[in-house]
């Protein structure tokens, strides 16, 4: 998997995240993972949060469209949002990311790591209040912002 930013014809496809609303019962996360895995859809980043009413499973996959079809076919309630994904070469780059966002006064709603670490590099999924501004600011600070194509296998 190549995590270097690929930009064809100067287009940038933002990374899409699924937020799946699942019942608070044993096995629901495993069910989602099993369905995707059985169809060769790879989970690249994952977060699960328990709420009073349900669990929110947030995930980023290598190929968005097949995953959306599978989730719909299996009656999972979900929504999709564009997020910012960044690659980190060192722990010090985490500070670079957060400092750049603070300087631009961009609020971070939540953040979670990639599961896959190609070439020894880490990555973060960041939900922000202004993705376009954040991407611009991060690039100005030499942070590698990943596109959906960059995380495809």
C-alpha cells in the first residue's frame, strides 16, 4: 500500500468515514467487521464509542463504495462524512499537526489512529469543523494529507 499522496489531474478526493449506529449488544462490532472482511473490504481506521442509546462505530475503509452497499444490504444505519487523514513520519509530527490547527483556530471534534502502518508510518483520522481550511493549513506546514486513493490497497 502506498501512502504517498497521489493527485491525478490536480484532483483530491477526501477520505470518507462511516459512522455506523449499532445496538449496544455483544457481537455487533464483530458483525460489521466480518461482513466487510468477507467481501475483501479492508478497515484502515476504526473507533467505537458507547453512548446511552447505541454504539457509534466509526471506520474508514480502503474502498468506500462496496462498503456502503454492504452496510445498506445488511441494514446497518449509518451516515458518511468527509474527514481529514494525515500521515505521520514521527511522533514530533503529531505536535506539528495540532499546533498548525490551533494557529488556524480550527477545532478538532475527534481524532483516532489508522490501524495499518505501512512503511513504519502512522496516520490519523481527524474530524474538524473546517476541512478545506485544515487541509490548506496542514499542507503549508508540510504535513502529508492523504486522499481516499492514498488509502486504497
